């Protein structure tokens, strides 16, 4: 088989010769005929896709949007100058100190050797300590949270809660220790206006006024006000102590008293009655009877009226039965001698 200048290669297999021109090989490869697709384990053909580019020499390149691109080292304490930075450009710090204001995003912050500055499209983000970790780029908050400090060293705090004068509204925030103690002292389910402490003034007594109040009223006495029980008619009649008479009962009693004439205008006596004393304290007496004066007499006993009584009284009186017993025998025939 004659070889021509257009032939690319010549092969012989089992006594048979084969030749392939460049045009034939190119057409074969472009037709995908028999060319396997490249994979992790198979060598084969590929097509240029998204984020890939290929030069006329066949150099394949990848374009990753936003990928980090190491641009070298910089002294962050000095002005960065004109860097023509693009998103993902990264510089590593070489000097400890305070970042120059030209490093927009972290100017004025403390920087250390190895810290990295990454351009995010509008400002430089500082990645401290060269750790390669992105970290916190910025911190913001919503009330009652308050943000202070810097992006790399934020300071968060909570505003104190403030009530409104009307008791409705106010602003949210943190509670003081005193407020927390007050809340802990409120029982579960308690509503606004719930009584938390009870005290009393005599005659009201209160026990455990702050937790489980027990309220009582002292009994009324003649020396102190207090609780009393009304008297019924039986209590009034028997004079039960500690009972109170109602107005209608008192009126009925007064009406009864007003109809009784308890006043004595004057007392006089006729002989032998004698009245002495004052108009409010009269003394009434009766004169003793004598042979010349009417009055009261004491009766003599049987022995005092006997005919042989040694000292007969001149003031004692004798009844008819006494005379009969001593001077009038029932049977005159029995007399032995005259008296």
C-alpha cells in the first residue's frame, strides 16, 4: 500500500496494512463515533459547558464566580492604595496594629499578622487570625436589642423595659432583679388588680395577710366596737349578755314604761301611823299601843297571862282565848276555891 503525504498514520495487523489520514481521524472524532464519554474512570471526550472556556490551542479553563483569589500580602496598617479589587480578591496582613481607614469595612479596628481581607463587592471583610473561616461579617439587631462595638467585636445589650402611664403599651426590654422578684411572688393565674396583701384595723383582724389571709371581727363590748348578735324577745326578757336590742324592741319597752305611774307625790299618815324621811325616801312606822295611845301590841304567852305569874306585863295584850284558858274553867263545879 503506497503511503501518501496526507496519511497521518500507518498500521499493520495480521499481515493487513491500514492507513489513516488526519482528515479521516478528525471526522471520526467529531462524529463521536466510537468515542466514549469521559468519566471519573473512563478516558473520553468532553464538551465545554457553563463556567468553562477553551483556547484555540485546546487549553480548558474554569471560571468560578465569587471564588477567593489570593492576591498576595499587604500591610493593613498602611493605605491599600489602588488595588482594582474584584469580588473574592484576598490579601493577607503582614503587620500588627490598627487598620488604615483606606481598608473600607474594618478601618480603625485592631489587626494582627495573618488576618485576611476579602473584597465583597462594596467593602473589605476582615477574617481575623488568618483562620480561613469567614466568621461574622456584620451584626444588626431589632429593639429591645441594642448593637454596639464593631463587626468583628460586636457588643449586644437589651434595653430596659418601660411601662406606660396608662398601664397599656410601653416598650419591651429587660427586667431588673427587683421586677423579677415581684413576678416570682405572683401566684399562677393571678390577674391585674389581684390583692397581694390584706391588713385590717380593729375590730377587723387579719392573719397571714400576704399569702392566705384569714379575716375575723372582734366581739363588741362596752369598751370596744365589734360584732354583736341581735337579741330576740326571750333574750330581752332574760337579760342575755352580749346581745343588742333593736330599736323596735326598745320602743315597745319605753311605751310600756310610760304607761306606769311609778311616782308617789306624797305620803301622809294618821295616828298611830307616823311618816318620816325625805320626799324620795319615806319611812313609815306605827306607834306602840298603850293605855292612852292606839297602836300595835305584842301578844302575851299563856304563862305570862297565868293568875300566878310573878311579873305580869303592862304592855302585852291578852287574847280572849288566853283569858279563857286561865280564868274561865270549862266546868265551874270543879273549882275548889275562888281565885
